[in-house]
C-alpha cells in the first residue's frame, strides 16, 4: 500500500453487495474495509480514517440515516464523501436529500457504471 491509497468503508448487510463493491474498488486501487452492521461500521470508523464510504440505508441494527448522524459525530467530513445506497423505493424528497450530499445516492441493484460515477463525485 502506498501513502496515497485511499481507504474506503463499505457498509451493507448484503454480502453480495459488499463483495461487489469491495472487488470493484480494490481493482481501482482503493483499500477497502467492509461492515455488515452499523455497530461494526462505527467500530471501524473509531479505529481508522476513511476517505470515502458507501452506506446502505437499510441495516439490521440501525438505519442508514441514524448511522449517518453517528458518523457525523465521529468523522464529520466523511459524510461529504459518502455514497448512500438502497434497494427500497424512496419518496423523491428523500432521494433529493441524499443526492444533495456530494457522494449522492445509488439505487440497487448496483451497476459498475454507477459505482464509477459515484467515485468520480467523491474521490
């Protein structure tokens, strides 16, 4: 790992999504850590400094909105480099809210092109 390698945290309870994003980002030169729960994500954020995050809105132990509020307390600048994701249907106002962050919002199922576009916005 070089000094310029950016660390990314991917938070999702779906192992397939974690593996897809992890593989995609590692192929693009990122160091990737994964968390399958909010609790695990918060532990990792306390222990590491991340440049980027991919955050699922539906998690088993805390929804992504509440988790983002906790992240803001621990690593405020990370939210400006967070891509929010979900497979559930959201109201347009909610989508607009998440798109207001620089990382924006991805609808599942994910496509490689949408991951790459999100990386251009936040990296």
